[in-house]
C-alpha cells in the first residue's frame, strides 16, 4: 500500500512539474496534476490487480486521462490541450526509447528491437486513447460526425 501512495504522490508532483514547465495557467496547475495522478493510478491498478499488459494498461489509463481532460476543459473553459499534455506525461515511454537506443548501440539488436516495438505500441496506445475519446466526445456533443458516418447516413436516406 505504501508503494502505491508513493507512486501516486510522485505522479502528482510530476503533473505539477510538467504543468510548470509547459507554462500552464497558474490556476490550472493543481487541476492538471489531479488528472495525471488519476491516470497513473489507473495504470498501476490495471497492471498490478488485473495483470493486464503494459500496452492495454496504457490504453485504459489514456482513456481516463483523455476523458477527464475533456471534462475539465468544459468545466473550467480552457483548451483541452492544457490538460492533455501534463496528463499524459507519466505515460509517455521515454525510458523505452532510452533502452532501445542503449541496446542498439551496445549491439544487442534483438533486445533493442523488442524494446522499440514495445515503446511504439505504448505510444500507439496513447494516440488511440486520445483518438477514441475525441471521436466519442464529438459524436456525443454532435459537433461534427466522422466522415464515414456522414457518408453512410446520406446513402441510407436516399
């Protein structure tokens, strides 16, 4: 239990640090750190209690971060990117890219390629979570339906 509290506290401070480094509005710094902490907490929960893969855990945590970001953006009348950037900071696979380069420079090509594939899939999971949430929000709020849905509706009505 102590391990998880330390992890969540560290995620909170990472959120604050990232918010300061990207020059967020002062009134949003603590709010973006909450999103970061919630995402990291769900990531740890999926990894340790459900024993899901890193990639699936990243996707699920990314969905939470993207959803909270959209909710906070509407609640506090700020752009969504104000909450996205610090929110995803803990999930970005920077360590994976470092290990990829390390193993490739050491000549351990199979291990380097393995790290590269895992890192790319984690990055893809983050991008897919953002895309999924953005598309869902657009459909729910009827801002603009995706092109393939608009095209199919035109053919059904004809």
